[in-house]
């Protein structure tokens, strides 16, 4: 089956006065229709940049190389005005990080959703409003609330409104960038439940970007772990979580205390993430890795697919 | 009888809401935010006590009230059996030698114009805990080493903007520990840090506390973290403690419906874990007009008539396990 989205060798650099920041470096991944792919990594690892790249929302100082094939077409070759009309929001929509700041404070929420519909489709205002109300209802915000202003709603409801807005033009792919970071646990669980239900109901394809591995375990069936601009491990959630191979994935999974099961010691990852202006040579994780070998310092591990998952680590590439 | 370092009794803080002239003339009484509403707990000597709750439940205010960074409306705070609220400004200032605080956000709690040396030795300078400049420098080096900023000479004269977030929080920890206090309040010290850094700083705090026998009030919204660190925890909801007890008891045998909902909502990094997810609906009501009766009744799945009328008091349902619910789950 042809994948819905196929990203090949995507590289994104930011130009700054101090040099190029290698935010995303040669990443490839693909996602099939109906899948939910989780992107995990620490802040500054390039996960948000990669997603903004797919939406072509990067700032002007960014340069992008590689291919982003969506339904067989290379998104980077499409002229911007066509991309804006045909692809963004109609095919690929997004839920931004921090719903509190993404909504316009002086426009009613129903109108904000209706605006997105009217910009992309030729419908009357009344019809757009009706659809906005239906969407709000779908995500569990009462339809009467459509004529409320954002400040009248709580954080959870605002986040639901953002989800409703992303669904405005029946997209095939929704990219959710840390949709629950500012929310409390209970509200977070409510929002995740809504997202999961909608994904199943509408057959959406979902990319879920977060730093919290447990959220991916709850919502996604595939996971990609990013470190310093690279994908280090990628595969089915069950495979990766049950038997993590990359030392970074292993450490990251052990770094969270668990609420269930036995009380275990927390594993700490020494050091801190590298400066992406000058990423370390060889494997980018080697300064913090327990198993670093000579080759790790010199040669960058070529990622390969071992039948179940993608992994980029010298420990496994030399038959080890 | 365990020895308590801190006892809090009926601690209450209402914040008055400022209103315009016209509004305040019309109203007899200004509306108040019931941030902390009559809470009581005890912290044993040398233990880590966890205060858990969602944002807006009053846990941060509680931490600040204990150090009198915010003046309580009423209540009693006994630190080593001395009532802190009876102390005047100067006495309280001296007392703070024994009580310190670590704030949540290391980007805001360190003065950007002070060097790390100035920041961490400020408590010593205020309290007069040094004999010479050399002594001050030795103290600073020792504490920097203890928090893992080595070699300390490299860090002494740097400024906060020159170090990473994790290192900033270590500086804040060093500042809290430098006077060798008996009691520290930590207000979500790792919530602003990245996952890989978080576990390291958490371990550092745990080791320091165990080595020095400091008593610790750990304020957090992360139940899993509280479980890892604390011996006792108290769960807060809308300014009230709804459940408190030994950590393992509260987490594995939650008696209050709110605790159980909170636990059910915690995401688990295990894709095969099949859990019965009872997600309660709605959000926390406003603390300006908290609901009558049990404050959780508007969201409680087991609500009965009594809950709407009468406020439940904390009672001991088994040894060291207290709950404020008319119909506990146990």
C-alpha cells in the first residue's frame, strides 16, 4: 500500500548570526492511512521543526531540503499559493501547542472555526456556522458555546476548540503538536480520549508530537524517537516500548517513574543535549551513551530496518 | 509518637479580589478566592512529604504560607513546636535560616544580573553565616560540588544565562541547601525541565535530602514522582486536603473518588497496559464560590444527597490513612 505521507531525507537548517542550527538532519519516515505516529524527544530535538516543515510554516531563516511526498505529490514542489489553498487545512491540518495563545481573544470561537471553513470552501456564513457548531459538538463542547469568546472557556475547552478547528475542512492528516502540555492530568486524559475517539470515528491519520512517552503509549500505534535532529529509533509502539534497542530510548523509558508496578530506581541520563550549532561528530548521542565505542565517535550510524523497526546505532549495525 | 518538624493546623488563606469603586460600594463584602481553606498536616523529621493536586488547588500557596512569603488569613504553623505566626518580621527572618524554598521556574527565580556565586551565597550573607570572604567562597565551592556543578571554580563567576536549564535548577537547589536548613519547601522543582534532565535532578534532590536528613515538603502535580520520593502524601482539591496518608496506601488503595480519578488519569508508558479508564467529566469549579457541601460533588461519579449539603471532615479510616469523604471507596 502506498503510504499517505512519505518523508525522505528531510533536512532543515536555521540560519543564525552564529551559524547554521542543524535542527532536523536527514530524517526519513512514512505513515500509512489511519495510523497514529508519535514523535517523541526532548525540547530542541527538532520534532516541532520537522512538523512545521511538513506544513511549510517555517520562518524565513530556515532552509529545507529533501522530499515530502503526500499522496504521491512532493509538497515542496507545489507553489505556495496552491499549497495554501489546496493542501494546508484541507488535507493537512494541525493542532498547535498551547491552545491558550492560539485562539484569537476577541473573536467568538464559532466564528474562528467558520472563518477557516469559509476561507477554504465556497459556503455561506450560515452553513459554516452550522458546521462549526457540529464540530464543537463532536469534540464535546456544547454547540451553544459557539458564540462564546475564548476567555470565557477553560483550558480544556479551548484545547477542544483547537481540535475542532483542525477538523474544519475534513483533513486526512492531523498533526498535533504537544496538544496537552499546559493541561492538568484529568483534563489531559479527557482531551486524549476525545482525540482518540475522533481519530477512530473519522479514520484520521494522526501525527502526535510530545515529549511525554506515556502519552504516545496511550494514543499511537507507531513511535519515532528523535534525538538532536535525528530519528534514532522508530517502529510499532509495542515493539519499541517492550524491547527498546537504542541506548537513548532505553534511558528515556527508564527516566519516568511509574505509578503502577514496583518502585524502581530512576535512571538518569548524564550530560545534556548537544548544541545543534555544533553537533558532535559521529553518533550524536555518543557523549552521553554508556556503550559508546570508538566507531561511534567517528562515524555516523546509518539507520537500517531490522524487519520490525528502524534503528540508527552502531551496536546493532555490526551484527552486535 | 514520631517527632514532627512542622505541624500545620487549620491554615487558611483567602485572597480578596480588588474591585472598582462603584462595585465595592454596592457590595457589603468583597469576593474572596478561597485558595487554602483550613488544611492541617504534619511533617515528620527527616521525611519527604508530598503535596499533590491539580493547578489552582492551592498547593503552591500552601508552600508559600509555611515560609510566610504570603501572610495567612488564619491558622497555626508550628515549626519545631514554635508558632511561626507569632514571630515578628525580624524573628521570622532569622527563622528562615532553617527554612528554605526551591521555586518552580529556574528561569525566573535566579536574578540575571547576579553571578552564581552571589546568588548561592546570598542566604549566608543575609543571615551572617560567614567569617571571611574566603570562608564564603569555600562554602560556595562545597555546595556547588554537592549539587554536581563541577569543577565549582568554572561556575562561580558565571551568570545564569550562561548555563542550561538543568544547571540553573541545580544553582537554585544549592542556594536552598547552603545554610544547611532543617526544612525545605520545593515547589515543582523539576516540572520545567526536560525528561532526561528531570530524572537526574530528582535523584540529586533525593540524595541530598537523605544525606543531610533535611525534612522536605515536595509540591507536585505528578503522582508518579511523588510516589518515587515521598513517604507520606496529601492530595488537595480546591483548597482542601481530601486524602492523606502513607504514599503506598493512597496510591494503591485510594479512598477518595477524586484521588482515584486522578490516579486513573495518569498516563502510563506501557502500550499493553489495559486499564479501566474512568475519566471524570468537567473541570475544577471556581475557588471564588466553591460549591457547598463536599467540594468535589459537582464532578463526583458517586454523589449522593448528603454530599451536596454537608461538608465531609477528614477522618482516619485506617491507620494513618485520612480521607474527607462521606462515602469513602474502601
